[in-house]
C-alpha cells in the first residue's frame, strides 16, 4: 500500500472517532438495552424468583399480585397515568398524615416503621406496592432493580 493511501486511511479513522464517541455516549444516556417496564416484565421477573402470580382484572385497573413465602408485591396497571398519579399522591398523603418515617423520592417513596419496610413506586400507569418485614428490604430492592426500576 502506498504511503499516501495509508495516510488517507489514518485520517478517515481519526475523523470518525468523535462520531463513534458520540454514538457510544448517546447509547449510554438513552439507556439502550434497558427493557421498558410492563406487566409482562414484572410477571416474568417475579416468576423467575419463585413467586406465584395472580391477575385480578377490575374496571379501571388490573392488579397483579405476586406472592412468595416471605412477602407479596402488588402491581396495579391503571388505564391511564393520571389515575395512577392520583393513587400515588393519595397513598403518600396517607403516610404523611400518619407521621410515618417517610423517605420521599420523585417516583417512589418508602417507609420504615418498627419492623416493616414499605415501598411505593410509580411509573407511567403502573403502581407498585410492597410491604415486608425489614429483613427482606434488600431482597425487595434487588428484585425491583432486576425490572430496571430506578431505585
């Protein structure tokens, strides 16, 4: 290969480095590979972790109840995100009224009282509620993170 052609190849490669870095950065920022949360992801994940799941359809929502030997997780799928947000705000107000030890984040909150850990999470039209003995707190968080929930 001639020196001139070799130089052109090197220059072309160098020109594409910023573009390549931009593509990698955008992939990381947008969460490429992150699975969108759905009831199917919820069901699949909890079943892999030895939960039994029951689906309870109602008029305005469907409830997915996942039960293990130590605790249960309730997933509510509302017909719209506004109804879900109302439920979330109402539950948060309920805990604040009880003067609970509430740790408030934007899309979830949790409460630790006595020996009970409660976590309420909301994403779009999905609402998750978990109440468990404190010694299973780490298990709950680990399981929810497997569903790509931001905790």
